């Protein structure tokens, strides 16, 4: 049986019990201001601690988490958004307050860290429009999509191991604010990991190194910042 990929990150999230629901949260979204493509390879179950080199956005997010409140992160994102809209205004000869923030390719959302996108989506500084919140949430969802895209094929075919373990690894490295912006909950993770365990009993376990390699690779292709797995 095929898996429904038409989920939406934009809706509220209740406890889940199916692969379709979790797959929809990790891959499907209705709003896509920027299209991405991502990685290859496997998944994992064996436990290890792996530290990777952080990208500039990852370092920024880490610094923000230690120094700035979530409201302050939102204020920093507001300044970036205003600058990007002004650049778009000059390029398109459109007033900055009329810039379509959801138009693909118009604004460079790679300038924002994951945490900044979460702050925008949650309107932590109370100065983002609804369109800006939706665009930021969709961009964060697209980053997740890039990170898990390598595992989409097996998941659709019924093998949840790679996709589920990628979700587990990303969940553990996300800030609480990112999880909230995406609608990821402990109930979702519990259901996800239960299904991973079920499929491990059917198909066996996969190699953690493949998972880490894929997530690190996806990070550099526009995926979620991936720091480490404990």
C-alpha cells in the first residue's frame, strides 16, 4: 500500500500512529517558497557519538541559543528579512511592503539559520506578517525534506527504517522551538520509533554510519543543520 505524502507542517499536530501521518509531516507541505533537492543513502540503529564540523549557520544557531532569547532571535531575523525585502524591492521595482515573500527564488532564505526560521514561523518577536510566518515555516519544512529525502523511496515502499531513524536523529538535535514550528512532538517521535522497531524486526538493522553520512551531506545541500547524535 502506498503512503500518503500530502501532509502539512502548517496544521496542529495530534498524537499519531501511522507511517502516513509521520511521513506527511517530514516530507509533505502545502507551501513551498523554495524548491530543494537532496542526498542519498541509508540509515541506522547502532548507537555512537559523532561530532561534525558546523556550518556558519550552525555556529550562528548555537551562539543564538546560548546568548539570545527566542524573541531576540526573532528580532535578528526581522532585520535580515527587512534587508532582503529591500534588496528584492530594488531588483523588482516593487515597494518593499508588497514583496511576495513566498515567491520562489525572490528572497534568499539560506541567509537564515534554522532557529531564525523557527522564530519567524512562531512570530517570537511579534513583528512578522502571516505570509512571512507561513513562508518561514515552509522553508524550515523544506530543509527537513532535503534531510530525509534520501530515505523517501524505501519509506514509500514500506521500509520505514531509514526515514524513521533520520527523523529520530534530527529530532534529537533540534531546538524545542524548531520542533514546535514543525509540529514535531514526543508522541510523534514515540510512534515513529515504534514503527522503526517493527521494521527492524522484519528487515534487520541498518548502519548508523550511513545515516550520519547522509544527514551531513544533506546539511550542505540545504538540509537541517545536523550537529551530533548521542
